[in-house]
């Protein structure tokens, strides 16, 4: 058996390498398909793949990304399809593996080629998949109107050329024949969206496996120290001005609290540190411990007494580290994490409650203990057993599927 991994970023590589190593232990061949020559440096993966000792096919042909494009050009799609299919025709593989089947046109083209050649396609859930907030009636009407226009456009397009990978269908619904879900919550979510249950197996997530066991914290929320550290993990959103405002509000709130320090961990795709520091007035920021894009997340967890974010996988990792978690829920964005509804995270519903929420999160022992107790249930539902066996379960899934085919 020969398995072809197609990572879209370094996080995908971290999820895929344990699977490739397990395949190698069982005598199967693994290779990786990268496109470093045509993408931004922060998404390049070939170096990590080669460092792990796996062969790497590097695509360097015509590349047209459809990210953030309202109306992709039919001509560029046809050319991309022709060149990607020609490149893939020389690569031997039985199974193609992805961590995202919806974002990049290139990935969807590889899936389309694999399905045309009757090969299995496995989606390994990359991380937490946020839910969508219920839309207002006006928004629903607007979306229905846009959907009607999109359907009309698709019919026109279909007359010109078969749309295939040209159309995004949503995460988990772009033609994968197998889906390895990190936890049962995502399996249920996919089935509600019409994905057949027989194609989904709950396996855990290799990148988040083994190291994600909950770490007991002292019941008094500290070791007698008076100063507490709040970790804020930023999560880029299209409405970047909202995050600018949130950052200033958060620093202001921490400045107004006694014995509180703020540690800000930026996302890898975030704006540079200088951008955030320039937002602050000259007399603000005395509570700011650090704004960093280089300090490792584990180090941030060790420094912190609690964690806050908008909607990010880091909230799960913080729960597993034993930190009480708060979610900023008042930004007008469509996606969210439901942990506050389950009692596993403190919901911050207004900028006016930032200071109060910070104090409760850092100093109210009853709140912290309640959040930690409910966090374990969330972790089990999101990340399954966290026993180090995710990669083995995924390879079992692949082998069983190929034996039946």
C-alpha cells in the first residue's frame, strides 16, 4: 500500500507524520505532496517532511488559489485542473490523505483526481471545527437570496465545464471516502450535514494525542502567589479591526486589575508584535507581560493561571493543561465554540464585563474548579481517548477499507 499525504501547512504535517510513521512500521510506503514553490513561506512543508525521512513530491506548476476570491476565473480553473492532473498521473498511490478538503483549490483538485482514479481519500480532522451561530431572520433571507444566485451561476458554469473541484462544498464534504474524526462531536456534526456514518470513524487527532491528558492543578488556583497571569491566544478573523479593539480593551481591563499580568500569544498568521504595541496609548500596558509570536504554546501554559481566546483549538489545549478557560463571545462573527454552553468555559458576552470576567477567572476558586471539572467531558467528546493511539486507529481504518475494496 502506498499512501500520499497532501499537507496544507506545518500543522497538517504534525498531524500526518505519526500516521506515516505507523504506516512505515507496518511495511507500507508513504510519500508527501507539497507545493512550496508556489505558496507563501509560512505554509511551506517540504523541509519538515524531508527531515522526517519521507519522500516528497514538490509541485511547481501553474497554481491559482481561490482563497478570498469572489468569482474564480473558469479559464484559470481549467488550466489548474489540467496541470495538476498531469502531475499526479506519474505519482503512485492508493490512498490520498488531507487535513482540509475545502480551503485550497489545489487540494480539491487532488481529491477529484483521486476519485476519478478510484482511489481512497482520507480526511484527518485537522483541529476543532467551530459551530455557526444561528443567523438572524434578515441574514437567513439574504443568504437564501445569495444561494439562489449561486445556484443559477453554477448551472451556467456547468454548461461551460463540469464544476467538479471548482465548487467548495464545506469541510468534510468534498468527496472524501473516509473521515477520521478527532472526537464524537464532529462525527455527529458531519452526519447532521448528510455525511454517511459508515465513512466516519472516531480516532482522535495525532497532533493533539498523548500530550493532551488533563494536568491536575492546585485546588486553590495557585501556589500562594498573589500575582496571576492571564494568557490570551489571538485568533485572526477577517474583521481584523475587531481584534484591534479587543486587544486594547483587554489590556485596559488588565491594567485596572490588581496583581494581574497579561501574556498575549499571537497566531502564526498574525500581524507582527509591533502592530499590537502601537495600538496602545502611551500610558497603557503596565500589566502587559509580553506579546509574543515566538514563545511556544507549552511555555505560555506553564506561565499562565488562566486562558482566554475568541475561538481556537488552543482552548482545548489549555483545558488539557488544567487552565480555566474563557471565551470572548461578543464579537459579531458567525462561528463559535460551544464550551460555555457546556459549562466548561466562562462566556464573556460584553466588553463591559472583561474586567469582572478576568477577576473571576483568575481569583474565584469555585468558578475555576467548576470549569476544570466540566472540561474533561469536553476533551473526551472533542479528542476521544488521548491515549497516544490515534495514528494506529487511523492506519487500522485505512487497512480495513482497502481490504474491503
